């Protein structure tokens, strides 16, 4: 284990990639400040693990300025909610004022100037904003998380169902844990990666029929992928009360997915994070309890 005087700020510290990054940095002897919105069992767990806790909001410039004091490198992760551009501007200003040296920015694989998704286009703008600062800046663009499968999974009559609007499109699901390894590595050694943009993928590109077969074999139950239309998907999300911003984003990235935007594989996870990415089978084996019941967002059959 190494120790040094650097302090790393992790936003979204109670989320999947943020919490994993906090754990990895602490295990390696680094000082960590975890940015959280509220004190709860998750933030208390981070404090017990050794992280310093900062209660602040990405949309509060003064709060971010206080959280940035003494920080060497920071991870920026904003949920798919309105306000991303404002939050990134505040983050960049606070980091500049505090003399922060580097930032790892969580973007999206669908981020581009002409994206149909409002969130994806805003991520592209935020990449450009951060590139114009003096911070050592690296952007990560993951394909769909493997954890997505548990969120949209339906367990019905002893069978598993994935009702999703992805047609025969393909991607290589990447786990949050693998992304955390990349984020931690980029924070600790940012110099070779300044202004880089890395897409992150799992080891094998699959369509959802193939993913369903892997889950079925791993869990030992029938699992079916049922392609649905984008409009049906959007209606199901709206009925579940998901925010309009998220519905607009996911509806448009479903089209991107069908058009191959989320496809591909590469060696970025292993080359940067130092660990071969987990397969879908390995992910399911490690999260079997998450497949015992339906996830919170599944689109029910008519």
C-alpha cells in the first residue's frame, strides 16, 4: 500500500462508480474526500472506511469551492438529470480557484454535437468546457453498464424477461467496478491522459438475445429478450414516473443503440485499470441476488 499527501475528491461518491473509486483509492493508501448530498447509511459507510465526507451539491458554487480546498484531482459524475452544464461550470470554476490539478469526467458514449438526447449533447458541451480549462482533463465514455440488466430485468412466473427497445443492436456490457478501476488509475496518474477520450467496454460484444441466453445458463432459468418499440418503452418509463429528462434521453439512446453507437470493444479497461473486464456471466454470478426479483424500471408486458 502506498501513501502520499494528495487528496482526491469523488463526486457521486455513493453511486456505483463513485463508491467503487473511493474504496480503491483508500485501499491503495490515498486520501479521499467523498462528496455526498446527505448523511445516510451510505455516507456513514464511506466515513467508516476512511473517507472524509463533504456535504455539498454540484449546483452550489460556494459548496463546491469548499469541497475543492486542498484537492489534487477530482472525479466529476452527474446523474441523468437537468443541470449538467451548470454543475460542470461550477465544478470547473471551483477547481480552478482551488488549484486542483486534474479531473476525470464521466461522459457518455453517445455524447456528440448532433445527439438526439438532450443529456448526451450536454455531455459533449461539458467535455468541450473542461477541455478549455487548465486542468489535466480526461473523459470516459462507457457503453451501457452491466448493472443496467438488473434495473430493467423482470422476473415473472419463474422466468426472466428483458423487454427493451434495442432490436438486434450490440454492445459489450461494462461493469461499474471495472470503470472504477479506470477512474482510480486516471486520478492517480493523470499526466499521460490529458485531453484523452476513452470509450469503456466489457470483453465481448453481444446482442440482447445472446445476453439473455448467458443469463439463462448462469441462473438456470428460462430468460427471454423481447424487443419492443421505442414508443412503448417511453410510455412504460413515463407510467413508472421516471423524469421526463431521463425518458427523453433513454428514448434517443435506444435509437443510437440500434444504429451501432454503443457497439465495439477495446482494451482500455485492462490497459488503464490493470484488470481484465468482467464478462456478463461473471457479473451475473457476482450479483445473483439482484436477479431474484424484478428490477425497478422493467417495461411490463401488455
